[in-house]
């Protein structure tokens, strides 16, 4: 693995740098992307923020979010920083294609399934969030940790730890968070932006999802399916799904929660969560995906009904060994 210093000195050589996040952006990748960009701007770099997908409105309070651009703005930069991406395709096919000739690719991530695809790889599966790794970078440059950077990184950490509730939360996570808050953050304001300013469409998606909630006969697998047609009826897109899957895992007795999302492209997007025994990174791996032991995902080109049957069967098989 590369060191923070190696990454900083590599980036120091370039003037124009792109920072890219993954498809279906979540709080960790958006916060990490913006935090990293602010650090690079403080170093005097010209930074372009790139996202393949729409950024959920909940993150519009983050500094720099209004400058996030589409993939067409990628090109001409000499260095690209991927945050929270296991591989270049995770940032979207077009991003993966566009970066092939770029001389400096930096990979900053905390997924155990990371493919080490960069010229430099700053990958630590022990970090609760990619935001934690960006924090370490921020500490290595001889510039102050500003309130704006802290806001982005705090949000990244809050969202990937479920507000410090998941098992990835450590004393280190809290110590980093404390230092970030001490820059002058208003924790109440941040949480209100993240959790109490939810678009009505998000709640309609929850309503739709919970109406079709299913559990296995043993009660240890719960899943939700979202049909494209039903989503269209309520005018909902991927950016309105954030957090829905957590309802499956919170059910008493459930070990594995699954969300099936039918897309118009004949693909089923699948997300996994587990409580404390099943390694869902392995489960997603059976279908060509990956992620973390407690949160992962994959995509299958099949019908919704078939995906449901195959994936629930695979989850039940894994549970037999637990
Ligand atoms: Mn993450």
C-alpha cells in the first residue's frame, strides 16, 4: 500500500486534477470527494469533481457540491483521484474508459474487495469510511484542517457508520470525529440536513418498498423489491433509495437484508446488509460484486423474479453455516 506522503507528493506534480466518486453516490463518497477536492484546492490545484450519477439532494449543503459535474468534464486532467471505488468501473463505464491514458491514477478506498487499480493505492479496510483516510491525508499536508474540509469528512464518516452505530465504528472513528467537530461544526445542523430534510419521494419509496417486504420461512432473510414501473409511477430514481435497505436488517431475527432494484436496462441492482454473522462481501462476490462484510452489492442481468430466487437461495445457503 502507498503512504499518504507518497500520494501527496505524486499529486503535487500535477496542476489539474479530477476527483471522481462512485455510481449511486452515498454520503461517504460525496463527502470524501469534496473533502479531497478542498485539500487539493488548498494545495493550489485546479480541481474538477466528477459524478456519473445525480448527487442526492441531501448532500447539497456540503461545500463544493454545486460544482460537481458530469462525466463529459473528464479529460485534460493529468491526475485522477478515485474515492470509495473498488475498481474504475464502480465510477461508471465512461469514467473507466476516459481515465485509461491518464498518467497518475490514485485509488483511495476502504473496501476489502478493492482491486488495487491505481498507480498509487491508499486502501485501508480497517477505516470506517473513505473519509477517515482523507482525514489522514489532510493531517499530512502543512495546511490547516478547515471547517469546510471537516464538514465534508464528518458527513462521510457519519453516513458510513450509520451515525456511529455500525460495527466499523471504533475509538479512532470517534476521536477523528471529535477533532472534526472541534473545527466549529454544528452537529445538530448537519444531522438535520442529513436526516430531517428528506424529500417526500424518498418516503414514497420506503412506502412502496415496505408494502412488498418479504421474509424467508426461517425468518433470517428479509428482502425488498423495487419494480421499475412502480418507481416511475412515483417519479423516483436511484437518488431516492438511500437508506431503504436498512429496514430489512433492523427486523428482529433477520441476519441478511437484501434490496432488489429493477432498472430499465434489463439489469437488477442488488444491495446486501448483514447483522453480525454473514459475510455479504462473499455473498455479493458469488454474483460478481463485492463491498464490505456487512454491506455490499452486485448487479445481475436477469429478470427480477429470477434474481430474487437465485440470490435469496444463495443467502439461505450461506446462513446454514452460521
Ligand atoms: Mn465508503
